[in-house]
């Protein structure tokens, strides 16, 4: 039952991202709130829980992205692996908000870079037209900033869903 709650929570965030944020014309980019949830789970959650949340989020993003299957999932997992190593080997072991914000910024940067690299690799098989320099020079900053702005609300959402899943699993 715990995983049903997490899958519904992830689906709700995907719906908010693709249903609401995509229609706000004043935003320069659509925030990746599932990416923020994955980073929060990686920093705060149980290891198994965090990796399963990332896999489900990556699969949902693959379905919603329109890119070839596996690019979003692979990008999330590669970025998360790198962030996991940085946080656990080089940063403080106890949780604090600056580490979460640093992790979200790093995860967003790595996710975009890995996604573009995988699209470039895949474009050898099937041509895909993407302006890499425009994304890296003009959009990357906005992706990171908007994700950092939404980090604290997603952190609160993660805690809410985590408590709800814990209560349900105790029954």
C-alpha cells in the first residue's frame, strides 16, 4: 500500500507539472518537480525507497517527454548516482537545507547534461533536432533557478507523503 501512495503522489506531481506549469506562459521553462522529488528522496529517504521513486519518476517522465524511451530514466539514474556519491562522500552526513538546495541544483544540471548527451547519442540512430547550445546557454540557468525556488515546497510534499505512507504501512 505504501508504494501505491508513492505512485499516486508521483503521478500527481507529473499532472501538476504537465497540466499546470506547462500552461504558465510567464515561466521561461517548465520546472522538473519530479526531479526535485527524486533528489529529496535521495537525500532524505531510505535508499531503496529513493531509487524506486527515481525509477517510477523516470518511467513517467519517459512516457510524458516524447523523447525515445529510456532517456529520462537513464538521465535521472546517472545524475542521482553522481549526486549520491557527492553528498555521501564529500558533504556532511546530517541533513540540512543548504545540502538539499545544492543537491537539487547539481541534480538539475547533471540531468540536463545527461539528457542532452543521451539524445545526442540516440540521434546517431534516428535524427533528432535539438539546439544544444541554446538549451545550455539560455535555458539551463532558468531550469536550475526554478527548481531551486520549488525545492522547499516539494520538500514539504515529500515529508507529507512520507508520513502518510508510514501511517498506512503501520496498519
